[in-house]
C-alpha cells in the first residue's frame, strides 16, 4: 500500500515539515486566544450583568412571540362565525388555528374561548390546567402559570365583535420550563429562559404556583450574583432571574478546542506525508514512525473528527485502561480511540509480516515448532483483548445490520476486526518466519499432526478461567493465518491486493462474530449467576430500603404545609407527580403511587406508575407518624401485592391532609426485566436504544411448582423431575433449557426457602447464528470495500494511475473476463435493488394497513365496551361519571391496549392516567382529531402523537356517552407499533441479507461464466505468446465443440505446421552450420600449421647444413612450434567451450557479489589511464544459474570493453533490477561500432580483432539465452558502446526484493 | 462464628426501622470499603475507586446527567468514566451518612452518599445523592451498583 500511495519523496517530506510547522503554529494561536479571552473575562460583575441582560432579552422575545400569536389568533375571521355558533365555521377555525400555528416560529398552542370561558377551538398541546382563568382581559395580557412540573407563558387577548362587545378570548401558550426530573432517551428537562445553563436561576411567578411546588434548592452564594425581575409589557412580574458570572476559564474555550482540532488535522496530515514520503531511510521505518507519530498526535490533541460530544468518543459507549502511565489509557478511552489504536497496531503487525515474508528459511523441524508454540500466547493475548473490549463496552455488539445506522457499533466492530487482523498478521508472520517441515508432502502431514497435537494440548491445558478462549474461532484464526503465511505468494498472485484486503477483512469478521457471541454468552451467564440472581433475592430488602428513603424524602418536602386555597387549583393535579419524581421511587422506576389527601380525606392529587387501580380511596391515616403494611390491591380477578406507607400531614398541631405511598411488591421493578408497557421508558432512566444487552425473562414458582410470576406470556411449567433435580443440584442452582414463549431459552434455575426462580434468555439458534455471521462478514466487507473505493477515488484526484478508479477501469477494459464479470454482476444488481425496494414498500404498506385496520377494529370493540359501561354507569345510583379510569384499565387489560375517553375534547378517563397526571400529555384531544370526528362526522381518525422524542400512532373513534358534549375514544397504538416495527425490522434485515446472498451467488456464477467464456480465449492467447517466443510445442486443449473449439483446432493445426517447418529449417541450418564449422575449424587450424611447417623445414635445413647457430635456431623454431601448438589448443578449447552444453549447476547468485569477484583482478591490472566506474546497488534480486558461465559472460563483456578503450578511456559497469529481471550494463567510450558490424557481433567466429576467435560475444549470447535472458549491444560509429546483459530474477524472491527496491 | 455474627448483624439490621444499621454495627470490611470510597471521591481518584468495584462481571451505574441512563459497565470502563467526571467536577465533599447505610442481608449492603461537587467550569455547587449497592466478596466488600438518588 505504501508503495502505491507514495508521493514523490522530497515533496512529501517538505509537505510534512510545513504541515507540522503550521499545526504547531495553530496550537500556539489557540492557546494565545484562550489566554487572551480569559484575561479579558476577569471582571465578574460586568460578565454577570451582561449575562442577565441576555436572559431578560430572551424573556422579552418570548413575551412578544406569545402576544403576537394570541393577537393573530384573535384576528382570524373564522373565530367570529364559530363564536356565533356556526358549526362549519368552527371546523374552519380549527383548521385556521392549525395553519396559523404551523407558521409561528415557537409553535405555541393556540385556543379560542367563548366569553363564558368555554373552550371552542384549539391547536397544539393545550393544557387546560395552565390556561389563565379569571375575567377576560381588556387588552393583550401576558402571564406565567407556574405548576409543580411545568411553567407556562400565556398571552390572552380579547376577541371583540363588530360593535366592540367582548365575544371571547384568544390564548397562546408556550411551555417555559419542564421539571420532571426524569431523563431518558425521549425526555429531558428544559428551561427556555436559562437555556439550561448552570449559574442561571429562574423562579417563575404565577397565581397558583405557591402551594403546589416542591421546594427549590437554596440559591448559590456568589459575591457578584445579579438579580432582576422579568416583567410582562404591563409590568406584571413573570419571573425572578438570578445569574452568576460565568467562570473566566470557559471564555474562549470552544475556540481553543476548534484550534486544537485544526492543529490535529494538520499534524495528522504531516504524519501521513512523512510516512509515505519517498526518502530518506527505509520505507518500513518511515511507515512505522509515521503511524506512531499519527497515533500520538491523535492521543495528545484528540482527533479532528468526530467532535468531543460524539458517542464515538464517549466512554459511556466503550472505554478501557492500559497498564503503565495514565496517559497511555487514552489509547483505548473511547470507540474511536480503540479504532485508531487498532489501526496503528495493524500497521506495525503488517510491517513485521512483510519482513517475515522476505525471509526464506530452510526447511526445519525446530523453527515451525517454535513458531507454533509462540502462536499460543499471541492467541491468548488477542482474545484477552477481545474479551476486555466486549466487557467494557455497553453496546450490543452481537447485532450488526448490513446497513449499519449505528456508528459506534460499526466502529467497535471495525476495531475488533482490526484487532483480529493484527493477531492474524502476527501469526502469519510467525508462520512465514518458521518455514516448512522438511520432506515435502510428508513434512506437511507431520506439520498437520503437530498442529493437531498442539491444539489438543491447548484444549486440555488452556487456562479457561484466566483466558476464556473461544476455541473454534481461535483455531480458525490460527489455521487461516498459518496457511496465509505459507501460501502468501500464490494468494497475492491469485487475489491481488484488493482481493487479499477484502478476504482478510471478511476472515477477521468471521472470527470476530463467533468470538463476540462466545464472550457475550459467557458474560451473560456470569451476570445472571453473580448479579441478577442475588438481586432477585435481595429485591424485597431493596424495596424496603427505597421506601424508607422515600419516606425520609417526603418528610423533608413538608408537603401541604401551606394549604392550597379552595377550590383546589388545577395545577394541583401535578403535585403528586412532582412528589413522586422527587423521590427514589422515580429514581429507580418502581411501580408505585403517591396520593395526597386534604384534611377532609378527599383525594386532591394522585400519581401512579403501573399501579392503576386502587379501588376506593384509603381512609385518613391514624397519625402523623409513618405506618406501613403489606397489602393486596385487586383489579378484577388479579391481585397485586403492594407495600403501603401513609401518614397524616400535621403542622403546628393542625391537620393539613395526608400522604399515601404505594410500592408494587412484585418482580416488575427488577431493572433487567424488559417492561411490556411501551410508556415505561418515559418514566424510567433508561439507556438509549441499541445499548441494551440481551433481554432477560423471569419465572417464579412456589415450592409446589405452581407459577407465581412470569415476565413471559407463555411460561413453561416446572415439572416435578426438574424441581427434584434443582433441589439436588450443587448449590441449589443449575442451568437448563426451557421452552419460553415457544422458543428454547437458556434458563438459570435457583431457589430460596419459599420459591424456585428461573432467569431465562432466548437461545441463539444455528440458523440465526449463521445469518448474523453472514451479515457481520458482509457488513465489514462492504465497509472495507467502500474504504478501498474511497482510496481509489482519492488517488484519482491526485492523478495516480495505480490503485485508482481510472486504473481499475483500465484493468477491466483490458481483460475480457473482468468485463464479462462486471457486466453479469451489473445485470444482477439492478433487478435486486428494484425488487428489494418494491418488496419492502409493498410489505411495509400491507403490514401497516393491516395494523391500522386491526387497530380500528379494536377501537370499535373498545367503543362498544365503553358505551355499554356508560349505559350501566348511568343506571347505577351514584353514577356521576359515564366512564372511570378503573373501567378503562379493565377494558384495556382485556384488549391489551390502552384507552382514553374524551368528552367535549377534554379528558374524561384514561387507562394511562400517569401520562396526563405527569403533564406529558395534554388533557385535550388533538384539535384536528376533534374537528374530523366531532365536527366533520368522520368515522375514524389516525394521527401520530408525540411525547418528547417518543412518537406513536393513535386511532380515534366517536363514542356515545349520552352527554351534552361529543365523546371520543382514542387508542394509542404504541405497543402494536412497536411490534410492527420489530416485525418490519426483521423483515428489512431478512430482505437485505437475502439480497446480499443473492448478489454473492450471482457474483460467483458470473465469475464462473466469465471464466468459462474467456478461458479458451485466454489459453489461445497464452499459446500464441508461447509460439511467438519460439515454443512451437504449445497446444490448446479444445474445451468445447462450438466456434471456440474450431478456433482451437485451427490453432493447433497451425502450430503443428509451424513446428514441422521449423524442424526442417533447423535440419538444413544444422547442416549449413556444420559445414561452416568445418570450414572455420579448417581455416583456424590451417593458420598455425603453416608456421609449424616452416619452422620444422627451417630447422631441418639448418641441421643439414651444419650451421654454427643451430642451437639458437633450434631454440627459436621450437618456440615457434610450441607457440603455434598452444594457439591450436586455444582454438580447440574455444570451439569445445562453444559447443559444450550449459552446465546443470543452477543456484541463486547475488550478481552484486559475482560482479565484484569478476572485477577484482581487473582493478589492479587496468592501464593507468583507463577509468572504471562501478555501480552495484543493494537489494537487487538474485539470479539463478551457473556461476562459472555467468562470470564468463561478464568477463567477455568486460574484455570487449577493455579492448575497445585500449590504453585510455572509461568503462562503466552497472547493475540494476527492472520488471522482474536483473540487468548488467557494460559501457565503454571507445570508438563504437558501425551498424554492419553491430549486427554481426553475436555471430560465432565474427571478430574485428586480429587475435580474436570471434566467439566471445557469441558465447555471452548463448549463456544469456541458456539462462532465460538475453544480450543487446547499442552503439554508433565513433560513439559509446553499451552492452546490456539481462537475466530473469529468481522468481521466488523477486516480489519482496522488488518491493524493497521500489520502497527505496 | 462469622456466619453467626453476620446473622446477628442481619437480625439487628432488620430490627432497626427501615433496616438501617448504625456505623458501629457495620462489618469492619464494609466500613473500610466505605471509607476508601469516600477517600476516592474526595481525592477525585478514579484509579482508587476502580479498586472498590466488584471483581467480575459488569456494574450497573446510573448517574443522573453524568451517564447516559441506567446501564451496565465494565470496571475499566467505569474507571475511565469516573476519571472524566472527576476531571470535570471538583469534589467538595463526599460522605456516607451512617444512618443511611443498611446491611439487609448477609452479603448485601446499601449505602447512600452525599456528594457535593462543583464543575471546574461552573460557578454552581451541586449536592448529589448516590446510592451504592455493595456485595461481600470474601472478607471484603465491593461495589455492585451506583445510582443517583433523590
């Protein structure tokens, strides 16, 4: 990767330097800015005053907004018709109010009242209890209505007729503050005036605020606190505002943070440029250094993205610690930190792997065994880290959708896959370093046996309590990595870089998912045994403890110390909720109820969570001290055990009222149980969706085996055999599998003196496991593929030709099989996408329609029940209300759906009173539902309601209550909607998975078809190339009888003809060559014979003549004869060497060393004016061949060059590697060769030298060709001559050596 | 002997109103652990607090406004979370009220601590009540749950 990413070396280094310098400058600027801002912010009083001014300014804006909203509502022309009693005008007024509300920026609720105070029309959430009461104002009036839970800003304006008589009022109301003290994924408290900033205290002032409020905390003390009153335009005080100056440290902090992020981005870029620079130093070292710098820049400055408040950087999602200095723990302090750290570790591991792959170990028994043993701790550490990660992560890591919408889960999965890939790379490095056992296939069998023995020993002796290794994934990883280490060359060749990356990612994901399931299962079992089971047993004590603390808290609240003036203000309804939310009953989400009674014992305020029916009001408690008892509350045939605490509220000896606290005494409060009530998430401190671990169920049986409690709808019976087993089990506890709700579930059974308990969770079915595994693998592969495509696009932008989209298109364009493959896949993708979309839309639509139809049918049944109940109620002697909460709770329990009944648009009764009592829902039905059912006569209405971030569908129908006002019945469908959404979620998942599988199958089929079509063509191409290279024995096996088969036959025929012709030609050439050879031999041998003959005759003549100088003549003639004989021997030797077949000793040789050896004797013997330049770089791959012949080839080239330069000149010898071949260049600056000579220099016996045999260069050519290489000579008359001898690099080592060369 | 003592303590605890136990009647291991927790909070030392967490499995923690709802966390994860909390807020005081420490069953204790803290970048001081559930592990007591209370 580093090779293809590499920009030009020096430019990248320069970029790294300047980016780094700029980053440091930005850090300095940020710090200076922060320091300056802090210095400027030293004046506390001035900052407090400015802050107060801002808050009051916000208040004025809100006042203006509600005033103008009320005035705009009053100006609606439809209002007059509606006030005159026109029913059609009233329907139009509802519409007009809704439209007007949609246009207003703050979207306040709007209402029109008649002069008598009757609410005629409304839009938005209208809380009757907060509507200002009293005489209609003469002009627009703004006031605050402060309640226990909420405070509302309301503007009221008169609505006058044409004759200026008062016809009614228009009201706009905006919730200023919510203080429910409940925080969850859907709701949070807010204050519009302070905007939730600490140090701003707001007390809203309203006519009915005092008696019903839970006391506020005492104000914070500060010398520079400023206070002022926020007033309405007419001077009415609306709130008191007290502000503290913001601390100076905070000034400029955001800006400094932005500087840090910018600096982080610059320094990261600098590190990347450095890592991929071309020089200096080894590439691997720069990569290691660059990635290390990058990681520590991110650690020190934080990543430029995502921001500090992202869940990707939240330890709530994931965090862990590392041994050593504290700052190192920042490496694993959040999901994104873990991902960066894993990526860094992966780079280091891949670097190690690359070095290991470059070694070529001799087969041995010891190294592989040592490597296998070393692999065990690697596996141990790897899976310990995976376990630690799953333990310290709050996310449900076992779920990953193919289209991930949850970035933290995807980040964690990528990090885990990276971890496994790192471990895999280390194992592969060990395997590559180890090499193989000697003995070929026998060695392979021995190795397999060694692995089996090692695996068996590991399985037997592995410390499971310390490192709970998931055996199968670990074994799979070990085998995959070991084989990859052994077969890396063929893998790289067959898959290419993209294929290897994708396969590696998929393999890592395939190991990650089962590991997570293993650890998840282990963690769940541990949690069930050690946490949940004891929690169940201690729950009664915990409930009593919380009740005791609740009583203490209620005592501190001094409830009803100031008696509410009678009649009780409407806001008093919320007081019980305010009290409940101020106690631990709310903090821990207990099923509970708070009731407040006045001094006469009349119920004045009540809030209940999951304790709906309490029957008749409890009598006044006996005294001011708390008393409590265990009771059973009945709803029809069902009884609910509760703890009931109560006391009188007595102040200064005077009875002010009483308080009753009820706490459900059953198992629904256990925090690990999933509540079936969809609204429970609104009242409990619940984790965000996606964080929850697997759902657990609880079964409780008495000692006789009778079911006492079940969180499941279809609980199993506890058979006598199982009960006996449990009684006899060690520790009185055991794990078993029971069928719960029709599905097998792992169940932990345990007991105490009175009960048997079972905690269960669904067993993961093999089909589901396989589907999830596939989905995880596909999702991670898709993400990695997307990353690769992004990288390619980036390289396109940078103008790179390799690993770019352009390059990919080029490769596809050049290869017929790839084109076919892409075409087949494209043809498959389009219908799959269309089909997926159509099926999805169709099924969703059908399911939703069916769900709505069922809901309306249910509403019809509920209407019948409510109408019958109302009829019976009217006949009862004390039937004042047609429907009661208790009745609706009963009907709702039969229908398994909540119900609300409205009369004249106002809530009459509800099975979910807590939603209204807590102020989460307004007590008015939505305006457009009222309009369409009550005014326009529609039979049904479906509308989406929202509570904070919680939305649900509600079906409404008219209901006959025989009252003056029209009755409406509304059914919130949250539970059904949740069920439908779960079904749809599963369906979408199944569709996506099926599509992915179909596409994968289509891709495999496309690959197969493309190969079958392009295979013969590729074979023909290959054979043609072989023939072009001289291999006339090349043939192609016909694969079919079609046109391609005919082409193959014709090709084979052509090759046979060519082969035959060449043999004929070779025969004739050989004869000619022999003739030429004989001629040359005769010619060469004849030349020395003449001097020999002449010398011999001369010697005989001198001897016969008896010359006095005979000895001298003898000496001279013998010398001549011996010289010529020597010449003959040399000629014969050279002929012999030329004709001799190449030696069979073939070994890899380092050409650098070989050339050095050849040059060594020449360096001393060179003429003084001949300069020898040698360039032998390191890292050139070796050449396989006969060393003696290779040396001879180099010597001949060198000799030629020496003869060309004579006594003066320069010779250069250079070694290089290029495109898989090793090149030796010998250059001289001699006279050069003219073209005619140059063409013949490689012919045997051709020589321009007087003493040359003409075989030197011919021999070089023969040696080169025998080694699979060649030789060329380039020269022009009078210029330099360049001889190039090239030889193929040794295959097995060419790739890494080439990479090393490239890296330099 | 120890079992008898624990049962006696339990009986004493149940006999008291609401199951609370006085500081004198607390098991010594629990008392030491509570003191260590107090010290860890007072010194803002997340590492020391980590030593008080249960040694296996996850812990249930719900700190209003500081964690994202009621969830279970690993011990190391909680160490980092508390490290961040202690970095953000300076502890002015942390005390367990002796009358609000309860040992309702032999191996379980509930304790409420008042935590007075001020944001390092806020001018306001807040008082938070945290309820701890502790489990007996050998002779030691470890935190199982921490929840914000009212």
